C-alpha cells in the first residue's frame, strides 16, 4: 500500500485500447478516442496508462517546494462519467484566458479542464492548450499569462 509520500500516479502496463473500449457511454468513449488522437498528434508521444484511469502522453519530472519529486505525464485525460477530465499545466486558467475564451463550454480547476463533449469546443483552442502545456512541462516554453 502506498504511503502519503509515495507516488501513486505512475505509468502502468495496462493497455490503453482496452481501457478506452471499456468506457460505458458511447459518446464518452468516442470523445476519449478523439482526444487520444489529438494529444498524440500534438505531443508526438504514444498513449500510456498512468494509474488506473489516466491516459497520459510523454512524461516530465517535477519537484515541489517541499523537495518531493516525481514523474507525471506531459498531458493526459480521463474519461470520467460526468466529464472528460483533461490534465494540463497548473494555473492554465490564469495563464491562457484568451485561449479559454475561444474554447467553448468548460469548467477549470487547478490543472484540470472539464469538458462535457468534444463537439462543443473549439479543437484549435484545445490543441493550443495541450501544446502549451507540453512545452511548459518539457521546459521549452514559459507559462505565459496570455
């Protein structure tokens, strides 16, 4: 059992195809497949399962102010019952307000973007958020406030 200091979000050997095929809602399953394609195209990384329910792309090493370190996907998502949860750079809602204005219906919190359906959002804006997050996590871009 993991202690509070151990990293619990790690890449696994679970197959992404099987995980996505088991998403019960047909629309959510289709959206998850489309989001997998988009994230793969934007990052150039293959999809890998992280923990039991996160589809991640690439990885980066983080260090908290406390000194705790770990690995996390550059970007990722989870097809939850109520939303597609897209994992982006922390504070993206403050950094990328103009992009979010173009995105369409969504909710944001810390590093999570919550989408009901992909067909209601601007794919170009979504791709830009994914790209900027991957660039920040790769250390090739500052987290701008635009």
